[in-house]
C-alpha cells in the first residue's frame, strides 16, 4: 500500500481545539510512510479511484456534507475501496449506538440512554448532555437539567443520546499507531 487519500475539512471548527492543526500533524506523520493527498469531503468522487487507502478523518469533518459522505460510502462498498475508518464497525462513523450497547453490557463507560424509560440508569447529577446520535464534535450538543430530559427524548424516535455532564476540555478523536517490525 503506497498511496493514501486523507479526507477532511481543514476549515472544520471543533470545540476546544484547532482541527486543521491536528490534520496537518497527522498528515505530516502519515506522509513519512505514504504518498498522501489531502481531500475535502465534497471532492472525494474526483480522487477515490486513485488511492490504495482512503482515510476519512472522522465523523466531524464530514458532518456538514452528509449527502456527499453517504454517496461515497455507497461507492466505497460497491467498489470495495479500502477505507479507514471502517464503515462496518462500531464507532462514530456509524453513529453513537455503540455507547448504548456498552452501557447496557455494563462496560465502564459514561452511562448513556436514548429512552426515557431508562432514566434510572443514569446517575443523579446537576446537569446532563443531550446530543444527536449521528453528531460530532459538539454539533447539536446541549446541557440540560434533569427536568428537561423528557423533552429531549421523544418517544419512539431515539435519535438523541443523554449522558451525565462531564466537563471535558475535549475528546480524543484520532489515534495513529505505527507498528514497527
């Protein structure tokens, strides 16, 4: 594998960090091992056939280009493009349903619900976070009180997640692990 298409939006704004600086650092390291091109999510179609691997930075930079992103995913599946992040795994590229699964399975994660019937599964804290299942980097995120939780969880819709509020500076969004033989 020699060529890599790195898909990101260098102008994407994320809460608490300068995204393009992360992109530039990541691509500078990746460039040591690959012939690399940086591509905006709206332009994937023009380049996708010419690369050994297509890296979609994460769900954030494609969040504002959902039609282009989902169209690419369909083409990637039909053409068996090699991609990272994977579209068949558990992770934000496929929404945040995995947070519910981890909570239900009893893993040590931030308790997460999407159903008002499960409100007792959350600890009682001063504030909670409401966020869309398919959101990224605080898009659509709201801090709400316990009394406002029921208004965020529409019966049957289940498109919003609720978690206890934890005041993070920001979440880690990308790891690059180089395996040396």
